[in-house]
């Protein structure tokens, strides 16, 4: 399946990777980590709205710091929506438009839609190849993915499309995108192998390695995150108390990570993939 081609962006000036990130031993409003720098980030998610529910506050922090961020949406969300009066044939187009509008709120203009069917996503070689193609084209320093395993504590956080997209994305990072002999048709298309330096897994606990935790302060970008979520009208217009719900989630992450009272946080687990 051939993805739509993202517009190539000019190389941005490198910026510190910490951009709002606070280590477990540093729980103040500032951070002085500067051990790596990134220019490009790629966020891969199963559906339109997944990024905005999970990590668009972080995306806004990065965009503000000069990081060029690309979104890759694996499905068009054609099984979504809550208004039975809307023809099903129109849902995919509506959700693409909503995602573009949402992305604009957090500084993202470069989006790729792979067009896989919503609700039927599995980890196939075709999907791995298509994601490897996007990685080789965008050539990101960091890739953000959904959790590749089911969270038994949260059914909503374990949609099978999410876990499939997460696992396929990790396969695309390693070994597919970096191996010049994997999917040789990609080289024939002009996409050279690319090694991603780091993967961030959305809302994944760092486990026994606290140094893998990446907790991003989104207090200053929370309003833009909410504007992005509200742009998904087909998904959120019927939801009451949306801002309170998202605020509670982000506040709970801040409390867990020992941020100052009132802070809002999005959390990730970092994997070194160099």
C-alpha cells in the first residue's frame, strides 16, 4: 500500500532533546539536560485523534523548540464517529481533515496517511514495509510509538489497532528501516536505510530502569492540546467534561513523576535504538 508522500521540510537547527523533559532526579520546572540533540521527530499512531489524546502537548513543546515533527496515521479512522446521520463513506475524509486541523494547533504541517482499514489492523509485512518507507523518507532522530502490548488495567488504552501499530512501528525502526537489504523495493524507490537514534513509547512505565522515563511538562501547551482534541469534532463533540478528564490524566502523571503541584505531564519510556 503506497502512502501519501509527506512534504520534505528544511533541516531545522538542532535543539536539546530535553525540551520540557524532567529526569526522575530533577523535579523542578526547569531542566538542564543536553546530552543529545534532535532535529526531526516522527509520531506513528493507529487513528486520527490518538496523538492528540496521548502526546500532542509534547509535540507542541517540540514544535516550539524548532523540532520538525511529522505525523504518520496508519488508518483513516473510518470505523469512528458517533453521529449515525453522517454517511459512513464520508467518515475517512472527515477524520483526515480533522487531523490536519488538529495538527496545526501544535505546529505540525507534515502528515502521512497510510489508509489501512480502521479496526482491522494487524502486524503484516506490508505494514512494516510502509512504515519503514516513511521512516526512511522522513529520517527522524526520534520516533514516538504506541504501546505494543495490551495494558490489562486499561481497555481504552489497549485498542488492538494501537498495539498493532506500536509493534509494527518498532519492527519498522528495527530492523526494517536500518537494514539496507530489508524490503529491497524501498532502495529501488530511492529510500536509503536510516537508523533511528531513539524511540519513545507513549504512556509506558519505565519499569526497573528509571533512567528510561521521559516526563514532559505540558502545562504551557495544554490549551493547544485541548484545541487539537476539539478539532476532532466527529469524535469529541459529544463528550462532556473532556478537558477535566484530560487534565486529570496529565495531573496524575505529574504527581507520579513528582512535578510541582499544578503541573501537567505526558509520560513516555525511551528506548535507545542507535
